[in-house]
């Protein structure tokens, strides 16, 4: 039975365009819903564009001075400012500065708490949707404020690289608090899977086990103190909080933006004489080497969001679609990686490129612990006869972890959502 796209997705996507291309259908009690093509989709086609119901920058990312719009996550540094910070070279000058699309003259701050937005439109959208509840005003730097206590507790438990955020949960609460029709928003959030475990496969989410009971109790207490609302009382009881935690952990889509990467792409598209092109390419190659030496791979403004339509896509280790962020903000584009026939399920990968190259056993371990299912995609089925041995990369990681204390192990687990 197809779900009503007009009802579910009109907030985020143009339903007229989407409904001509895809259907959301219930598959079974194990897989839940899935996304299916209504018509032929060619490799490289854009299947849909979607903005999130809510999104938030990761807390460590913001603490490390990755400046992003508080609403749409667009990078706020110019490409040159970004390059200077990432290389640790305050005197660095980038060629072709005109290729940077960041417009500092359009940036606006909240008059009360001074958080930054890329435009007046984003500032107003945030105020209308959730920011009035979460604005700390003059208490922005007060470590005793309940919201700051919640942020500090999260950072102390969940070290970078982050893949989820307590602030995504906070914004969900704030959206409902500010909404005129609270039931509509609660219904929208109810479309996301929020299982804390998979009884059929005897799987529990890795961050909700006995090992992390103390951390969850503390986060629950601070979350309730900072944000309690009687209309959302079910989210503030222990089991409801665990479900909310599982919801953002299993549905949150990573979002990465970078003014520097946009500048590099614009440079790549320049038509230059061969010698100038070679000089520019050499400059960029050296720039990335300097960044790697100073900062490593931590390049982008990063956060996560909840996307209704994208969350309907099931996983495959050989996906036929992928998500990207072409506008350098939170707007998600789903594109076809191969030709997709009418009636065919549209699948993305929940694993990154490196994880997809690991053994079947390693892939299943990641998917079971983080997404609560056993993958039966064609690649996994074809590898069923392989021994359940862990990939070399994971063996190395486990070998390094053997010498760590139990506290270090817990820290690592909380990091790898």
C-alpha cells in the first residue's frame, strides 16, 4: 500500500514532482517502508531534492570554530578564511577569490544570543520554527544554563567524529513547542523509525545497552530539565527518551558543507592556459597537503538532519542512488547511480565507501549495531558462504583497542554511532 506523499512530504519536497517519480510503500514488518520508482530513472538523474524537518551542526564541530549557518548549515567562512584556519597559516592568500560564493555582507546574528545565520531569510525561518525556544540570550556563555549543561554532557560522552547530536533531539522538541498545530509535527516525526532494538534478530542499539546506562540516565535528566513540555511528555519518560535517541541515531543523515571545497570545484571548472592550470592544480594539491598535516580529514562544517523522504530509502551494499548537498547547505539531492526501472526499489548505502569495501561480516557488524538489521542485499547474499572473519582494517582497530581501559572503550563506542 502506497503512503500519501502529499500528506507526508509537502513540508520538505514539491509533492507534485515527487509523486510522479517515486512511491513510498510498506514492505513488511522487518524492513518497514521503502522507496520505489514509478517510472524509468536514468543514471545521473536527480530523483528528488529535499530539505530536512530539522537539522543541527555537531557540537564539537562548532566548538572547533567551524562556522555554519545556524539554520541551513551553509559555511560562513570565506574560502580564504577557511583555508587559513585549516592550514594554520594566517597569511595564506587564495588565487581567484572571486570564485568564493560566501557573502559575509548578508550574514545576520540573532539579536539576543548572537548565533549566526547566512541570511535574513534563514534567521527568520529559525525564529519561526524553533529558535525562540532554544535562544539563550545573554546566557549564551553561562555554563550553568540547563541547555549548556546538556551540551557539555553530550560532548563529554560523544567525541569527534560525531555522527549524531543531542541538539537534533532538542530542535525536535523546540519545533513542537513553537508549532501552532503540535499534532501535525508529532505526526511527521512519528514517520521515522525509532526502534531501540530488533526482537526478530535479537539486536539492541549499541548505545542503549547496559554499558551506557549511566550516560543515558544523565542525558535524560539534563534533557528533561532543559526542555520538558507536557505536550511531549512521552518523549521525556525513560523509554520515550531512549526511542528518541534511537530515532536520531538511526535516521540522522550527515550533512557536510565547505566554502573551500566549493572554491576548489569552481577552480577545476576554470578554462585556463595549460601552464596556469598546472600552477593552480599544484597550489591546490599543496594546500590539501598542508591541511592534512595541520587538521587531518576534519575539513567540513558538519551536522545531521532528519529527512522524511530520504529516510524511506533502505540500505544496500551496492546502492543504486546516493545523497549529496550540491547547494552547500542542508538541501539534500538524491541522484541515481545506475538506471532504475519502474517498480524497482531505490536504495542508498548507510555505509561510507571504506566500510562498503570491508568483509560481509564487518559490514553486518556496523549495520546491526547502528541500524538494527541484518543486510540481505544481493552483495551480502552472494557472500553468504564466506567465513565470518573481520576485515583487516577492523582487526587492526580491535587490536589497538585491546590495550585500552574500559572507559576508553566506552568513549570509542559513543563516538561511532
